[in-house]
């Protein structure tokens, strides 16, 4: 189990632009203005109320900003805790990249159908985009399915080790395209933090974000 926290978590330092003033500065300016006004020509009540309203608006904005920041920090902490709990578990990741080593894929891959399909086609390409194999799966039920590929090309020859991608095309009885979500099944090896955001470190290399997780297998 490993956790990489090279990126430190520090509260953002808000920089005030030269033409901005905070609540305390505004109050001091207003107090000074009131103390130095001409008793024979006092500040107009409407103008005074407008300035007080402006100060109240500044205070509300500062409070809202602080609340949003605290909410974001709480959410980030909760997400980090969730992702750390995935270490050692198998997860289903939304991706269409696979690795071949010693003539076989290093982890399972497949697709998830929203509804039954009359036919499903799996096209496998090399890292140059060239089609090396096409698998015709025929009628397939809704739900997740792993693809059984033996690591050979269209001529039956073993493909070289390296990186490959796969594309899924599912069609119904009317030859209309159906939604199909590609995935790989990976073991979570650790968690890293990039720019304050956690990412899963996957066994065999690569990483994934929280939004890519489709399913977590609990042991």
C-alpha cells in the first residue's frame, strides 16, 4: 500500500487587488468620513444607508466565500478517504486502453451495455491506430461483459507487446447503435495526489480519477 502526498495542502492565500478594500478598511473609511463631515452639511441619509448596504454586501460575500472554501475542503477530505479505502481492491475503470505483455493482456477489459444488443463488434487497434483484430460477438445481453481476446491479429499471429486500444459498437435488431461503455478491470495499488486531487495508482501502471470508477469489488 502506498500513498503519494508530494503535493502539499495549504489554504489558498487570497491576494487583494490594489483597487479593492476589505471589510475593516471600509469601516475605517466610513468612520473617518463621518467624523470629518461638516456639521452644517451632514451626509445625506440616503447616501449613508447606501454605504452601509455596501459594507453589508461585502461582509456577506466574504462569509459566502469562506463557507464555499470550507465545503470544498470537507469534500476533498471525504473523497481522499474514499479513494484510500480502494487500495487492494479490484475496480472497474472507464477506459479503452489495454497493455499486452508476453502475448497476453495484463488485465481484463470489456464493455457495459444499457440494453440487449443484436450484435456487438470489438475493434482492437495498435498505438498507431491501425486495426489489428475485429471480434464479432453476436447477440449480447445488457450489463457488463469481459472480452475474450487471445492476443493475436487478424491473421492469427501473436501481436507485439505494447499499448493497444479497443472500440465497442453495439447494434439492436433495427441496426441502430446502442450505448456501450468501455472498461478495464484493475487492482488499486495506491493513491497519489496531484494538485490537491487524489488519483488511484493502478497495478501494472497508470492511474485513474474518481470519475472513472464504475464499480468497486469488495473482498
